[in-house]
């Protein structure tokens, strides 16, 4: 089996370590460690049953903010390495990433679930973004192994750039460093941010999966607005999975009515098969978020959701969510 040739790139970056400046060397001598846990209890009123899920990860980062940075993340529940990447920043506007990293074609999953104002990602991110129920069967919390280049142009005060671009080649085999079919997936995303408060995105993936090299293509478009109090985040994903054409759209909007409290509503629609109108599931959700610490590392969320199905034989369902989020970090 073939794999993305990461070793030469990593060796070239490591050769630079002896020549790091004192500040950069200090970043490598004092790694950042973190542990995060995402506990979710769900009660389905229609089925009169509850379930409990846990997402937990351990992470270590060396050289944070330096020209050469490396990080490793371990999925405690699945017992797999969910991230292992080396980042080279030759100039401030350019980064080269090698290893297991977040899939860049979708904007939603490039953010941690603990930073968004709802419980869980959208259906589209789950079924088409490789998060937990991808129609291809490639479920790795939207991670893949490959080599990507990121560029940002026209920086502005406030820590953002007018234009950000990322493109890369990936194995298409999830958490695994090894490829399983020799084909490579192309992923890319363009984000245009004319002002600090809003941005639009366009992303795409052209991929193949499995030994049969089945089609796994995706196109995403997004719009995000956030002024620190009011926010709107929306994204649409169209996908082709082995001939199955699917589409999902979600919009999340709300307000931080207090610095530590937010109320949001989300409309989330997904159609598994565009040729079959009976495969549509629409979810309406209302969420209350409460940050218990100033750094937002400790929080809880209470969410109610109702699911509507286009198939009249499938009844709607009411679901209650209670989510606790913890994050601990330290610099050695």
C-alpha cells in the first residue's frame, strides 16, 4: 500500500531545530499539554430511552507559535491517534502541515465542538464531513492524513486576513497513516473575510475510498457572522458517495445575552438521496450555553430538539440533550 510521503518533509523540518532562536527553542522546551472531555446525555422522548456518549482527547504541542511546531492528539475512547502533525511556518502568511489533521474542505469541523453554541455538529458534517456517520464509512472525527499548504493574504488589525486559502492531498483513510487504495484525495477551502465580523467560504473535496476507489466528492459553501454578541453560522454541503447524491444545510443563530450565557437556535436539514423526497430529516433545536469560567474551558449546554421526517411512516421525535465540557491545560 502507498502512503503520503511525509518522512522527507518531516526530516527537513527537524534539521532546522538546532538553528532555532532562543524564543523558539523555549517553546520546544516547554510543551503545552491539554485534556478535553465532552460528556453528552441524550433522552429520546418518543422512544422513552436515554443514552450517554463521551468524547475525550489528550493533546501535546511543542513549539507553539514558533516556525516549527508539532502536536499529537489521542482519542481516549476510540484508542486511536486522532492528530499527529508537523507544522512549518517559513513566514507569517504561510504554513505547511504534514500528518493527521482536520479535513479542511468543511469550515464547521475545523472548529472544536466545545467552541460552537450548540450540542454536536450538523447532520451534513456528520454524514458528509467524515465526523461520525459519513456515508462512505470513513468516520474519524473529520480527520485525515496528508500534506496541506495554508496561505493568508492582506492581514488586518484584529488578527484576521481578508483572504485565506488551504489546499492539500490526503490518503482518504481517516486516522490511518497508511493509504488503502493508492488514490489521493484533494481538499481545498477559500475563506473571504472583508470585515472582522463576517466571512464566506467555499470548499471542495475530490476523493476515492476503499479498495474499489469509490467516488467521494464534496462541495461546501458557508456564511458566518459574529460581532461578539450576535452570531449566525450557516453552511451547505453537497456530496456524491458511490453514486448517491446527498445534500445538507444548517444555520445556527443566537445571542450572548450575558458574557457567559448564550441562547441559540439551529435549523438542520439533510437529504440522504436527492432522487428520493422521502429521505429528508429536518431538525429544529434550541440551546442554552453557560460558560462557567472566563477562559470558557468549563461549560454546560442544555438543548431541546425536534426531528421532522419527510417519510410519513416515520414519526417525529423530541430529544433533550445535556452536555458537560471540560478542558484542562498546562505548560511545562
